[in-house]
C-alpha cells in the first residue's frame, strides 16, 4: 500500500473493511514515517523547502508529459496516517489487532493483522 497515494489507500481500505465479515481476518502492510525526519517523529516537516520541492515535482511531471521520451516512473513511498486507519478499523467493528514493525531503508512500516 505504500506505493499507492494516501487518499486512494484510505478508500480501498474502507471498501475492504466493508467486505470483512464477523470473525474475518485481514492483513495490511503500509509505511507511516521516515527515519530521516526523527526530530518531527517521522513526519516530513512542512517547510518552505518542502513546498518548493513539491512545486518542482509538479513542473517536472508536467514537462515530462510534454517531452517525446519517457523515463521509468518514480516509485512512490507514501506515508499513511495510522490514526485514520485505526479509526476506520474500530469504526468497522474490528475487535482485535496485532502489529509488526518493518523498516524499508529508513521508511518505517507496519503490518496490521486484524479480526472483526
């Protein structure tokens, strides 16, 4: 799920939870923080540099679509809000969950196992 945009993952997750029946088990893996942002507990600080970087990415993407040659697409590594996903789990009637931490080259992740 870490390679799928955050809003889309939330929508997919909501749909999957609707399909989970009583006693059903689900497993999801995603990333939630970056080790390099230790001072802000893994969250990317909202700075002018970040805003400029995002603007540059948009311009680069736009220009890339105009140019006749194509490069391989950049692999996304999205950070997901665990509070949102845990809220969705509990709101859907999930009673139990277990977790394991993962580390993908400084991208902190989590595997959630849950049962309704």
